[in-house]
């Protein structure tokens, strides 16, 4: 499939998606959101891909937010629709993907950009990155899950302050609050993410997808995370990956997982 607003490259089962609208600081317009949905869906179906890294083109921005020009004249109904559709086809979609998704935050991650990074399974930032949810400065609130995921990641009080002040925090501040897991020099960002991806790929893809499901269950209304964990744990016992992992351990060799 060919895309206009994103680039995809794959090497050794690691796919990198680059949001590629640098003249608009990679802002998320509807077309880009749709392309991202399709790309993530395709990569999930393709059994070759074991980890996805999501980043932004060039050095200035990961994503500077939803495309303000596109929604500036929206009505109430269109606003509801924009948030609902975006959450469904991209933000929740990424969070629930079976393959690990790492956000490589290479610059500004603002508004929908930070919301997208927060929907990824975890985040690594370059030292020049700046993050914030500036929506209230535009007279609107975060609509792609920011009011929910930011408090989950950094705590309610800090999230309240960030959202109310519409301020930006540095990569180091983001590290201190747990918003990002690591901060690295910009020119090392993708290699660093690749290194983590390599470590993930040594493990069972099936078990990883079940772990993602169980961890996410804690944050879903009406779902009991402990129950989900018990069921997912049990299902692992019926998999080839479990047989291979335990057998390899007992035979003192490295496991070769097939994801079955
Ligand atoms: N939506 C649409 N276009 C955006 C954008 C967004 N969220 N963020 C940046 N752009 C565009 C600018 O309009 C500009 O386009 P132009 O050259 O055609 O005028 C281009 O990207 C470069 O941005 P610019 O503002 O000139 O860069 P800067 O270095 O002066 O400032 C930012 C960088 C990130 C501080 C600034 O672009 C900004 O505040 N962006 C909006 C952030 C935001 O509020 N996001 C939440 C949206 S809900």
C-alpha cells in the first residue's frame, strides 16, 4: 500500500513508521490518522513484524498536535465526531495492538502528538523533545484520550497542572515524571529504540500480546484486570511458545519462538 503522509520501513522484523508532514511539524490531519490506522493494521496482520517504532520526520517534531487548520471551524457535532473517530481508529487502536509499539519522540510532542505517544506502549525521548497538552490555550480540551492517559502515566495532580497551564515540559522533566522511560541524544534515538526492540524480540510474541492485553485491562471500564490476567495466563499454557520456552529452559538453550 502507498501512503502520502507516512513512511514505513522494515528491517529484521522491526517496522518503523515515520509521520512525514515536516512542513506542518507532522500535525495529524484526518488523512494521516487514516493512513496510520491502515499501516498499524497491516503490520499487525503481517506475521513478520514483531515490534513497531513510531516517530516523526526530521529533527523538530514528533507530532505538533492535531491539525488546527482542519478543525478550526468545526461544529459541536463535528467536534464529537472528530474525537470519537480518532480515538477509535488510531489512539485506542494503537494501545490495543498485539505488537509492541514504541514511541520515539524526536522533538515536539504536543496535543494529539503527545496523546499518540501516550497511546503507544511506552515512550523514549530525544534530549531536545518537548511535550505538552496545550489544548486549553486554543479553547478546547484534549480529545484523543489525553485527559485519561496523562493522569494514568504521571498522576492526577501533575496532569491537572500540565493541562491547565497548557505548558510544555522538557525530556528530562518527562523522564522524572515517568512520561518517558529513557532520554537519549537525538542522533541515537532510533538506534536506542531498535536496541530495546531487539531485546523484546527474544521473548514470546504470543505472551507479549497477552501481557499487553492484561496490562491494558486495568484501565478499561467494566473489566477486571486480575480476571483478564488469570484467563490470559491460562491460555499461554496451550501455546507452542510456552512449550518451547519451558523446554528450552530445561534443556539449557535459547528458546526459538514462533508466536504460535
Ligand atoms: N496544526 C496545524 N499546523 C501546525 C500545527 C498544528 N498543530 N503545528 C504547527 N503547524 C504548522 C504551522 O502552522 C506552520 O505552518 P506554516 O509554515 O504553513 O505557517 C508550520 O507548522 C511550522 O510551525 P511554526 O509555528 O511556524 O513553528 P515554530 O517553531 O514557530 O513553533 C510550535 C513550533 C510547536 C511551538 C508551534 O508550531 C505550535 O504551537 N503548534 C501548535 C501546537 C498545538 O497547539 N498543538 C495542539 C493542537 S490541538
